[in-house]
C-alpha cells in the first residue's frame, strides 16, 4: 500500500470522526470541517487513482 493511499484512509477517518462529533454537540463548525476534510480525501483519492491508472 502506497503512502498516498494510507494518507487517504487516515484523512477519511479524521473527516468521519469530525462528522460524528458534530451530532452530540450540534456544532455546525465540526460538520463543515468534517466535510472539508472528506473533500480533501476525495481529491487525494482521485490523484492516487490517476497516478496508478
């Protein structure tokens, strides 16, 4: 597994953790941060797919 793939998984886990933390606190800032982190993970995954295509 490449370093980029490991980073994608780690960033995705962080994004999901931020989204999960949003619900008990009703804090929209955590939700927006979580979505931003998940979008970054998606871009990293697309770069990973492009490099290994």
